[in-house]
């Protein structure tokens, strides 16, 4: 660095010193922006991974819910078939009508608590009328097992729905964070590239 002898208050920089200062400035900015970019890039990559995992989990949940509902209805249908095959032909019309009505309720869209209450009362009633209808204990247990398994399928379905609700909230939150972070990510990438190019240019002049 040299100074003017005529005016002590004015500093005159040699071309090499000016270029060195510009190079130092671009290096400093490049380091700062690159560090910020890499930190945000890692964070957004992590979120993208979380979003993908959530999406996969949502697909699995939907498939499991479908299986459970089909299983529930199939089990009630199998219980009805056993009743028709082993019981109804020996049962009074009024009693048979009551049983059919209760099965219809169980197959409907009801809450698990209500389903359990109806199922328990239904099985108690069926056990009482079983002897008069000629239904043996083994047949009753087969029917009872199918009804309880159907009820358990419904309980699992509701439990999964709660998990699905939380998963959807997390999924939406992560997607929102991605949307908010991407513009900053793009801006930082542009700044890094700009300072890399400027640094390359000035270092050539320096040499």
C-alpha cells in the first residue's frame, strides 16, 4: 500500500492491493453463504426424507384400514352363515328376527364402544336361546369368536385412524416447512454461485 505525499489524508492503493481486497471480500461472503446453504440443504433433505416416509406410512395405513373393514364385514357374514346353517332353521321366527336385527346393527357404522355393548348383549342372548334352537357349545363358540374378532378389527381400525390423523398433521407441517425453506435455499445457491464466479474472476486478475 502507498500513500500520496501531497495529501496525507488520502490513501492510494496499488492495483494488486485492491484486487486482493476484493478477493478477500468474495472469499468471506462465499464462506458465509456456503456454510448457510449447506446447513439449510441438510435440513431440507432431512425433511424431504421425513415427508417420503410419511407418505409411505399413509399408504400403508390406508391399505390396512381397507383390510380391517373387509375383515370385519367378512367375519360378521361368516357368523350369519353359521347361524343360518346351524340355528335359524330350528328357531322361532321372532327370535330369529331379533338376532338378524342385532347382527345388522353390529355391521353398521357404529363406535367400538357401542359395538362392544351390542355384541356382549347379543352373545348373552344367543347363549340363552342356544339350547332351544339345538345349537351346541362348539357352534356358539365359533360364532362368538367371529363376532369378537370382528369387533377387534373395528377397534384396531379406529386406533389406526387416530395415528393417521397425527401423521397427516405432521405431513402437512413438513410440507409447509419445505415450501417455506425452498426459496431461501434457491437464493443461497444463487449467492454461492455468484461469489464463486466473482472469486474465480478476481483471482485470475490477481495472478
